[in-house]
């Protein structure tokens, strides 16, 4: 099955995972903005067209109305969160693998790699949930024309002032529902593709840049194929006015299905899939390059 990496170094994983996460956010944030705006656009009045007719219409209107900066709205929050989040994410995956090994040289099966990936999703939610809440609020406020928040820090302060820590962490359960299975699929797919793309007689660690990009990009697509429905519910719930959904995601799900049908759970699908490949290819390439650099300058760390 999968070739096991060297023992996990928390320090190396912190910097390598953080660098990979920065690469992912920079490449993928414009389409993440489009995805959130599509997922949270208001239902049109009878006889009126929707605010955005689709991914490319949303992209065009954002670019024309707000310029390139509009595509990067809310990026500061995920950028601030990516270093610890991806450090914890990659460390959590390594820890999940270690916990399932009876001996250090045990080779894990793909279901075991999936389980290890799910553990990483649990680890990252603590950091991910508030960052996602702030990001979504900043992304949609530009589209509505209102300026309630002057940036990520101001948004966090206002949320805390209005509802305490629960306001900042609104949507945590939905973030778990999205990230736990999706992270399992993410890491399992990446390890599987690395193995099948490695030429016979060669080591996985010597995989070429194009093959790493392909494996990372496809892993991102598999990740989001699992994550989109709970992500739609999460975006709606996190950007809703206080008290709109007293029973949490169940109310969001009932409203979406009743008013817009099952297809509404896949809003933003095109934007997500266009973003998934390059963003996650950049993430895994950034991680692998940073890890090789760290292994070179500090082999015993």
C-alpha cells in the first residue's frame, strides 16, 4: 500500500504546512469568493432575475464592480489562519497514521489513511470555524453594498461583542461535518495518487513536480466532491442573521430543500471545482518543496 514518511516533526510540519496553506489561499481565494457569493445570494423576487446567473456572471460582476481587490475580499482571515491550521492539519494526519501503527515501519491501508485524514479534520476545525465565519461575512458584505465590518479584526470584535465566543464559532458543527470526511478523502486520495504515479523502483519522495501537482490537484477535487453540500449549509448558516435558524443546520437544510430543491446543495459547484485543482496542487507542491528544504537545512530537527 502506501509508503510511510519519515517520523513527523511538528516544527517542520508547522512551517511546511503553513507555506502550503498560503500557496492554496493565494491561488484559490478569488474563486472561493465567487463560491460564497453564489451560495449566499438572496432568493430573487417573483419575476426578477437572480443576482448572479452563474459562476462566470458572478466573476464578471465582481471584477467590474470591485476590481481585482474584490476577488480577494476577506483573504486576510484565512491567510492569518492557514499557518497554524495547515500545521495542525498535516500534523494531525501524521498523528492519525502513527496511532494506527503497531510498529514504526507498518504500512497503512487506504481505509487507515482515510481515518488518519479524518482526524486531521477534527484538529483543524478549532482554527477553521472562526476564520470561515469571518471570511464569509466579509465576502458577502461587499456584494450587498453595506460596510458593517472594516476588516477581519473588526469583524471578530463585533461578533464577540454581539454574541460572545459562540458568535465567533457559529457554524462549528457544520465545519466538522464538512471537514472530517472531506479531509479523509483528501489525504487518502493524495497518498493513493502519489503511489500509483511513482515509477517502479523509484521512491515517492522523488516524485516530479508535474506529478505532485496532478496528485494534489485531483485530491482537492475529491475533497470538495464530498464537502460541497455541508459547505453550502455552513455558508448559509454562518452568514444568516441571529436567530434565523434556531435549530441549526436542520433548519437551513429544510429551507433550502423546500425553496430551491436538492440542487441548491451544490451551489457554487463550478467555482469550487475550477478552484480545487490549482489551489490544492499549489498547496501540496508548497508543502513538499518546503519539507524538502527543511530536511536539507535541518535534517535532525
